[in-house]
C-alpha cells in the first residue's frame, strides 16, 4: 500500500485491514525473534496487543462494552501508527496558528553500539541547540527523534517542526556539528513548508515496525534496552504552551466519555478479569 493511500481520509476499510495485517506481521516477526531471549512486561503486552479485549462496565447501569486492547508501546508496529495519528492531529491544529513553518532535519554520524547514554547525550544536544543563537528567531515547535539501522551502524537523527521566519542552515550545520563532535559541520536540512503536508513526517515514530522486524535478534534487544523509559518527542515554546488546550479540544470532539445512561464512571477489566467477573455473577444468580 502506498504512503499516500495510507494517509488518505478516503482509505477504505479493506485498506485499513491490510495495514493492520501488515503491522501484525511485523509484530509477530519481532516477537518470534525475542522468544527465549527477552521476556518482559513490555514484550508480553505487545503480544496481547490486537489480540485481547478490554471491557468497560458502567458503575451505574452495569452495561458492558468491549474495546480492542492496545499496548501503546513506542516500538509496537500496531501502536506506533496510533501514536503518530494523535500527534498529527495536534500538530495540524497548531500549524493553522502559525505563518512561517519550517521543517528541519539534524543528523549525526552513525555509531556501532546503541546505548541509553548515547540517546540521552543526543537529547541534551537537542536542548542546547534550541538555546543556541541559530534558534533565536524560533518561537516554538516540536522535535521527534528517529533511530535507524541499515547495516551501517545505528543512526540517530531528529525532525523538527518550528515556527520561525528564518533559520540559517549554514550556522545550524556548524552549531550542531560542534555539539555532536563534528567540527567540520554536520548534515542538516532546512525547508520552508508553507502550504505543504509536512506534519506526518515530523510526528512519526522512533523506528518503523518494518525496520525493527528486519533487524537481528541482538539488535532488537539492544534497541529495546536502550530506549527503555526514554522520550523521543518533545514540544517547546508556543506549541508547549498551547498543547494542553489543543489536546483538550481534540478530546472534547472525539472521546466517548458517557455511557448511554449518562454515567461517566466505569470499571475497566482485562479479558481474563471480565471472564472471572461473569463467572462470579452467574454463581450469584444461581
């Protein structure tokens, strides 16, 4: 399926099912490589994702409704698409409020071993870059860190969406190069994206499910250990200040918070817990 087809509002139900089937295939490939090597609450939750249901029971009328379980893990092929869609909705609303959007890419040299300290160093350098003179005209925005490994070592790079009249690409390359130990300058890109569909590129996940599934077992384990409890998407400036209000607006438009009886208080149970609750309820009726 093409990228355009996946992102189109007119995507058919069959195309969506094809997308989920594809992501399930990647998830199964990842889990099959990890079985016998890595067993954590995170991997077990990813194994449940899309397979099990969550049950919501109204505290007022006892009406029960089921939903598909999702693990919300950033390395789950099923969930990273959901995470991206949520970010896209926020960024699209924010982008309507700015007049000078710029898409910036900052890169650094590949390295052999991926460890948490390398990711933290990269994140600290992003903060230092935001505070540097070359970002003086940046009013706000976000940055998303992506990790790839295409048989040439681990590659960390970041996609930025910023509100700025001007960002000097030459000064940016020199400043970022000094921060990452490349005194000759680093490879960066600055692109004016007014009138273009650029949000999905900035909001994407830390690593594609298809790429993770293609890695060797030891590479997947190295990746999962390194990214544990790390953030890869940050907002700052005007977007940070307005983000709460934007998310509240989206939630008010989309989230179903009330039962048919009007109650908004629920008990949530896993598939196993709901089965046990049903058994206990049947026993009481007898």
